């Protein structure tokens, strides 16, 4: 059941997935490059008729776009996020109880102390531990790191001074400003279809870039501090294990954008700041991080994974997986990752099925849900109609599929064609299906 969306959006305009100027407050503190726009959340909150006194969930919370927007509108909200850097960002972005003047004074004092420390240390440069440096992104050809030696040294000194500051209340906001400055001014990363490493910088304005970000936070806090009492919490957890963090019958609406089934390694998007802020320090911690994510690409598929059992009897998902594997064999693609393409698809939809199954226990009767997903052809050009398949899975679990809205079309660089991004709309009646889930 697919129709054109009734939202007043220009599907083919590039601005459709960008943050509008009037919405930038708080969202711009740090934004996941793959985030959906705040205005989409505003539209579906209105469409669902959500008001103060109700509670909204984003189970794939990212850096907190949904929970921040709900907080701005005075609506209780909760998020769940497995990426530790994104979870940290979402948690900080929903804390508006910080005194902005105290935050700015702290930043200015720390900047002076950092300058003093840098002058004292002279030409001796601090470096990361070898096991941390090993997981930073490097340029494929010349092995340029995602941060150059001198900017790295300055950033490490700054982080040390922040951590030693006497008032711990302001430290998270100051650290988040470092994360934003790292990806916008300090590091050598670029964001396109994939995350990459640019030409090395001999130096970077570390303190100036950081102070600029802190001032942005301070300005927003001055505007929004009076709205700080609206509850908003971001849980660090796996959306496939949602019962571990959510209360029964506590959610009135879900607005979210899970990962899509493709070959994007989502851990790369936040790798630089994750390493420098200490959320991921070595390969073992990186692996543990990946194990807590939805299986949406072959870089986080593991031998013990079993989510695919949830869709073992879904005919279209099995057909797609078989077609991918047959095409791989015909094309003589033999790398380890290519051999996992068909399995990644089944694990992805199986993980989404498990998520939706567990989520039912936390939904109130009549809850409405919006899942932003996109069609994909990442696996050897085999089309995956993500929205349609997610709708079928949800119906098998007792949800009502009320519509599939077209959010936008986007140009896929790999296939040179326009692909659909859709919003799958569901409703939960509160009645569990009598017969077993038909796809496992």
C-alpha cells in the first residue's frame, strides 16, 4: 500500500533532508551525518496528534533528533542508541539545565590553561596509544590519518584540561563541542557517500574551533533553558533488546530511522571522535561496539548471529538473498565480505522483526509508528524494497500497516539512479496476534 505523502514537501529538492535555519538550535551541537531532518518529526507529531502528556520513542536514536525536537515541543520522549558516541551526543543535547554563563566561563578558563600547557610542552607532541591509533580511519593510498599530529596533540591537551575542570556538570557539553570541532574543523575527515580522509593539515585552529562550538551551545541554552523540565532520556542499548530499557505500555508514538540494508559501516561515521573521546580505544572495543548494532552491513556480521531465524520463512526476503548469492557466484565474486552479502540481508530484516516483536510490549493501545527507510541496491544491484518488506514483517507481528509515504527520492552514486526513501506508517491496536508469527 504505497501512496504519495500528504506532507507539503518537495521530494526532489535537495533541502528536504537538511536542517532548516529555524530548527538549528541544539541540533547543530553535533549531528550524525545520516540524521533525518527535524521538520519531518514535526510533521509526523502533528499527523499523529501527539500532545503534551504523551510519550514518543526513537529506538534508533542516533544523535537525538527526535528526542530534541520533542523536548522543544514540550513532549516527553525516550531514545535508544547503540553507538556510544551518538548516545553521548543525544544525552548531552537533551540536558538544558546547564547555566550558560558558567559554561562559557569554564570554556574561557580551560582555553587559557590549554594555551599555557601547550607553550610549556614546546615541541613534544602527544600521541594516541598504538592500539587506538590503529583503529582511526586512514587514507587508502597514502595512509594519511583522519587527524594530523599537531592538531591531535592540541586536542589531547584540550581534552585533558576539560577533564580536570573543577565543575563536572559542564564537562559533557565541553567534550561534545570538541567532537563537533573535530569533524568540522580539526580533523582530516570528509563526508560524502562514504566517510573518507582528506589531505593532511599541518595545523588546525583547535581552540578557536572548539570555543566557537561552545558559544553556539551557550546561545542555544540561553534561548531554551526555561524548557529544560520536559523529560527526555536516551538509553545506551540495542534496539533488538528494547525490553531491557523500556517500561511496558509506556509509548504512544514511535518516530525513527533505522539503518538501511547496505554496505555502509556506521561505525566509521563517528570513528575519529569516538577514539579521541575514549568511547572506543582498541579493536576489541570496536568489535563489541559492532556486535551491539543492527546487522545492516557485512562489517558487523558475526558467526554466532541468529537474527535471520525471524525471517526464515519470509518468501521475498529469502528470494532476494538467493538472488544475491546466485549473482555473486555468476560474477565470481569471492571476497569474504561478498560471500556475506546474502546473509547480511536476512540478518537485517530478522533483526528488525525481533525489534518490532519486542517493541509491542512497550506500546500503548493505539500507538502510531513512523519508520523512515530507503530502498537499496548495494548488494550486486539486486533491488531491496525495504519499506514494503518492513511493512509485511510488521503485519505478521500484528501491526496495522496504515500507509507508506514517499519522503523523498535520492540519487544513488553506485547505481546512478533515483531511489525511494519512504516512511512506513504502522498502528498498534494492543492485541497480540493469536497465531504464531508466520515468517519464522
